[in-house]
């Protein structure tokens, strides 16, 4: 079954050969060791961010800043993706690393026909989908994707500071609770959080089977979190602007569209000299 932004393994199997399948697991060596048949690799550091660019500084834009729109447009063309292409992204973290980031980037470019494989590689393997280490045949490239640039709302670090002072807004951190509390930190140089944020880990979007919870359950969960705040007045962030996209997908499934992505996220904030919260 497909529900717009999600696709089941059964629907994926039935659509084989009629879509562009992208493996969004970080690291080309992971992809090379085995991937779903027909999938091409979309690397977080090389294609889904500008982290691999010369001069990248996490203190200015975070650990995984967005690529410039012209670079992303050219990459989509190189993958053979045009406005009519049906795209499916998967990873081995139920969308958190970094299939939902890829979904968000395509949606932000105005591309509607893109879905994340619900349950990811775990569900695909359980269903017996074919894995291979063979590189798929070259994809016929298309012209650079025609887009006006990023269309979905984003905020920068100064805007986040302003939102935190405005009672009409909420800033949501989707990292694990212990990271939000500042008990430990394994990806950024100092533990803590952006002061004044609320916390709901992106893992709460998933049921015990590793698939997204139903839209009704997600809607109740996020309406409780919002507590009267408009969805358009929510800023979502994580450590580097990747798993935040998992929650942005969950919000869409819940019918609560409009939240902004803080791409720089905690990785930028904690390097900026701004105050940190703990406890």
C-alpha cells in the first residue's frame, strides 16, 4: 500500500522497474556491500548536503547544510529524475538516515511523487526483496531539474533565537531524550540543547515494527505536543537537520503541515557560543 509520502514493501515490489529507487544510507561502502536491486546511492555527505564541499564549517550552517539549489538540480538530472519521475527512498533506520531528508529535499524542490519506504531495509529484507552488490546499469541523465529553489520553510540561527522569545512559536528538538537533556553527546563537541526547546524524539513516530504509526495516532501525539500552537509556528531541528525531516514527514502524515526546518540544528547552535540548556 502507498499513502502518498510512504510506500509499503508490497507496493514497491509491484512497482519494480517503474520508479527511481534511491539508497540513502550514509557511506558508499555500505551501499557497495549490498542494496536493493536497481537502487542507486544517494550519499548524505556528497549529495544530500554540502558537508563534503571544500571549506565546510559546521559552525556556519551545521554538519549537513543543504547544497545550493543549482547543485541539487544538476544531481537530480544526473539521477534521471524529472518532474514526472516516481522516486522512492530507503535507508536502514526506518527513514531516519537519510531517506526522509531526501524526501524533504525533493518536496522542497516542488517534486510531489516521492515516497519513503515504510520500515526501510529491514522491512524489505523481511519481505524477501532482492539484494545485490551489483551496480545497476547507467541511468540516462536528464536536464537539470527545473525548480525555483527550496520552497518549504526553513529558518536560520537568528530566526530560531527570535522564535524562542515568541510565545506563539515552539521549537522542537527530535534527538533522543538523553541528548536533549545533555547527559551525553557523541556527534557534536558539547552536550546540551537549545534553551527553551521542547523534545519529542523522532523514534516516537514509529511503532514496534519499525513502521510509521497510523496518521490518527501521529495526529493525537503532535496535537498534544503543539498544545494550541499552529503547525505553521513550529520549528523542527535535530543534530544536523537530517532526522528532523523524519518528524516533518510524520507531521504531514498527521495532516499538520507547515513546520519549518532548522537545517543548522544543534550542531550549528552548540558551536556558535550561544547559551546551552541541560537537565
